[in-house]
C-alpha cells in the first residue's frame, strides 16, 4: 500500500455512482480517496501532485468475466501477463471465471490464483468458483470453503449440469451461503457441436448451428426455478432478442434476476463469420442483426445490468484450424472501454451510463465496494486521455492472447495511467 499522499489536479472526474462530473481535484492518502474538490480536507498537503489537465479521472473498471487460464492452461497465458493487460485498459478488478481446464473448485486453487495476482501487483482478481466439483455437473462443490477463501460467486461456466434437480439444489445451497449465481444460459442438448448462429448463413457456410432456443430454453427453465426458490440469478452473456424479452418480463414480474452482455456482441453479428473468420468464433455465437440491435436497446434502456469483456486469451494455434475446430473466445480486456465509449459516440448511451455499466454496477453484482471514487474507497482509478486517436494493432496488445476481430479498428481515447490503492501499476 502507498502511504504517500497524492493530489490528482484539474482532471475531469467522472463518477456516476456519486453523480460527479466536473473538472476538479482528487486527494489520496494511504491508498484511499479522502476527498474530491471542496471536500478535500483543508490541511491536506500532498507529497506528490499529478497534473491531470485535459484527462478524465475514471473509477477502476470491474470486469465481470475473464478467463485467466491459470492454473492448468499456462500454454495459453499466465496471470501476470493478463492482469497487466487489464491494468493497461483501466481495469482494476477482474472476476475470474471457472472453466473445464481450470475448474476453480477448491479453496487451494482460489488461494493460488489470488496469490499469483497479488504477487504480480497489477489488476486485482476476484474469483467466481465452480458450482459443481470439477464442473462435472453432478456433485455440488464445497461452497462453504469457497466462500471462506473469498469467492464472490459461483458458476457452472460453459459446462452442463446433470439435471434440473441438481441445479435447483445448487441454487438453494448457494443462497444459504449468500453466494451470487452466475449462470450461462445453455441448453447443451440443443447446441450439439455448433459454432455459429442458426440461420441462412450457417446453412450456406455448412457450419453446425446453435439455435436461439439453446439460450431461451435454458433461461425459461432457470426462471421457473427462480420463481420456486426465490434465489437470485445472474445470467451471463445474453446474445438473443428473445432472451432480452424474457429478462424484461422477469424483471417486471419482480424476479431477482440480472444479466450482462459481452461488449463484442454489441458490435459484431453472424455476418462477421461469413469468411469463416475464426476470430469471430465465440460462445454464445455472434447472432443476427436483430439480436444485436435488441441487445443494444437493452443496454440503452437499462434492462441489461453490466457490460463485460468476456476476455478469453488463446495461443495462436487455437485459432488456426477450420472454423468449427477452433477454440471460441476473444481477447477482450484492451477493447472493453474503447468499445463501450464507441456506444457513447454513436449516441446509444450517455457517457455516465457507459461508465456505470463498467464500474459500480458490476461491482454491486459481486457485492464489492469498488467501481466508485467515493471518499473512503480504495484509490483504484485510471487517467484517460479522451483525445488520443489510435488504431488497434494486434502485435501491440499486452495480453498474450492476440485473438481479436477488432484489428485495424480506430478508437478515440486511451488509458494513460492506472492506479490501485493510490499506486501507479501501469503508465503509457
């Protein structure tokens, strides 16, 4: 922790949680924010002053979904590389998801991930543990011990669960431990080995499809259980217009449900797969324009609660096979904020909305005191230059995963420095 006192001077402080958007100063002492503007104590004498003129001061981004690959898939990447990549993008807190090759189903694994992240000293890592042992979908994980070592939620990842009775039991147990449930709505029996959206294009390309019903059937079943058990559920990575309709109705009925969307789903569609582009192989798949527009509308009107990167770094070989044999996923940390700000440029949402979707709203979903510049909070924030025009060059990505379909896209604005507990962990 930094014991020094720092003044961030003349930056545009944007904190939707506190309703602040003005050019003023921010004071930090012993790693915490002690005041903004006129609320800074009159006897505050900073040891260091940082000139933030023409820069934005943003709360640290809380990314609800990333796959850090360690332990188990060190051939793809390691935690220090990915947490540094996250910090370079203004992300100060990552929620690490379980997956088949890194199931995160024991207290020892959680401790290992956290200690590696702490040792690296870049973005902080919160862990979402496995709902079932080894993510096999049969025996429930030791939820008590996962809660004890600090897991912020439970998920079955992309893996199937044996049956609805097991899911119901898991929901009830998770509720007793007050662990939020992060469920990917997949009806695996309808997915087969599909890799793209079911429609005329998948037929023309001869690629095995994933129908919309693979998502909506799973949502319908889960909503029925939510009604029965009153257990809160967060739906991960919605991809279809019909899912948005179901979520809207569930919220209007007062069911305790929330949802997020991966930022790439707000820009790309099945048409981006038309050249068999493996960089556009994602799960859930890129859907139709109608689906993308419905997701955008749900972000605009607040039906969706958070936007995440769904960061999935891969080694080069994982994307070199024929489309359906490649590994799904996009390396997304470094495009999360730029793409969210593009939604602002396109006048879909306000700047305050965009920052909310990336900061205090996701923090609330995992019950973390983060994503805000309120007095007393840890000084996790970034300095952002809104006038920096740049083009995405894959070779310059700091993530070990270079698998992004956004190569060559132009963006306005770049993170120039990121702070955690008042200490600079990345500087351009």
